[in-house]
């Protein structure tokens, strides 16, 4: 069953008619967009759109993170992959709709901590979230950005790629600049 990807199951579909032979549904800038043949009747393509919506959401749910439960599972996977030799304690991870100037934040507590990831990153590629999660999980071990911290975050082979992706987002003003 497809995951409700932050309301995409209930979202209306923007229908665009074009000179084409097939019906296509895609996610563009967070909106569902259907391209349908110019002469096709609505009664003929509407049932196809619901089927295509299910297929699209299934595919997206396997490739992207859209909710807190999936984000927590992703964080545990990052921990297993990159920090298995470190003691982190228990932690919680959630998306935050209040974060506007940071990609993520970490609050350390005795025996663990709380991590918040900007909700603006919902649906971005998993390797980008992995980069942010590794950064914030590393703060559970080292509170500053010193050399030991840097060694932990550089364990990911996608470290530079993640940095570049986030810098690109900042440069096109899709997100406020990172303040850590």
C-alpha cells in the first residue's frame, strides 16, 4: 500500500493537455502534474490517474522519506552503517516545521538526545537526509565541530556530495542559509 506522502494521496492533480499519446503523472515542485492527450475525455483518463498516483507514491515511498517514522528508521540505518562503533544512547528524530535557518538540530540529554530535521527537506533524496542525520547523530557524541566530530561525519562516502547538494539549495534560495 502506498504511503501518504505528506498529503499527496488527497492532493488534487493539475491536468495539462498536450499533443501526446499516453497519460503521464509526475511530481513537480511538490505538486502532482498529469500530462494527458489533448483529445482524451476526462472520463477516460481519470481512472488511469488514480492508478498512476498509486504507482508514483509506491515508487516515491521506497526512494524518499516523507514522515517521522521513516525518518527514525533512516536514522537508525545511518547509525548502523556509519556509527556502529560509537555509543549514542537512545534518541528521537522528527521533522520540524519550525526550523527555517537550519537543516537540522541536536539537543543532547543524558543517555541520548533529540534530533530535529527541517521539514523543508521532506522528500529530498535519502542520501541528503543521511548526510544531515549523520551530522546530527555525530553531535550526540561530540557537541562541537572539532576534528573528532569531522572524522565521524566524513565516514560517509556521500559527505562531499551532501555538502554540495545543500550548498546548491542555499544558493538558489530554496532554503534559508544553514546556521549550525
